[in-house]
């Protein structure tokens, strides 16, 4: 029975650590811009075409 209490305590500590890490990430702007990096590549200019290259 004491093992159950130990596991509950350990899981509560681990959950608290993950919650603290998540709050820290949110407060420091980790999740501020989650849409534009995925869309930004669609607006990149096309690479220059090399029409003067010779096929070897």
C-alpha cells in the first residue's frame, strides 16, 4: 500500500515539473507565433533559374 502512495507522490511531482516548464515557456513567448513559420515558406521567392548552365 505504501508503494501506491509513493507512486502518487512521484507522479504529482513530475506533473508539477511539467506544468512549471509549460508555464515558463508560455510566459517567455515560446508559443506566440505558431502559424507564420508554416506559412512563411509559401511566400518565399522562387529560386533563380539557371538557363545558362550546360548539361554535362
